[in-house]
């Protein structure tokens, strides 16, 4: 299993019970990436998979809670890369979030069951 696949799986499991700070995704990627270019590439690859496979949405916290970023997958990915580049790929804990979709919850629960 590739690093990207493992990170996707970890994110959807983490997202079952709560929203996941984008900082967590970047942190996990930093643990396996060799350098900053690899961080950018792997975060982007994981984000593309999460969006394409409709596993998680990217957004912010607002009223009444998680507010997904508008636009199609390509627009959301562009925004993600732009926002992260603006903070040197080091987001703080409270800036941006990921939320599982129903499909993400289903995948996360299946992964948990397989691990038992």
C-alpha cells in the first residue's frame, strides 16, 4: 500500500467521529515525506484522492459548524494549494478542516472493522 493510500485511510478513520484539522493531514505527510517538495506533492495527491473519491470535504468552521468550500473538486484543490502556500505549508490548528462524507464514514468504519 502506498503512503498516499495509508494517509487517506488514516484521515477517513480520524474523520468518523469529528472534523479533522487540515494541520493533521500536513503533519502526517511530513512524517513520511523526505523534503518540502515531497510534502507539497503528497498533500496534493491525498487531497485529490479524498475529493475525487468523495471521501472528505475541505472547508472551515462557521455557523452552524463545518462549512465546505464551494466549487468543484478542481476549484477546492486550487484553493487548498493556494491557502497552504500562503502559510508556507504550515497551517495552524484552527484554520481549515476536513469532514467525512457519508462515503468517507462508511470507508472509515470498514477499515476499523478490518483492524479488529
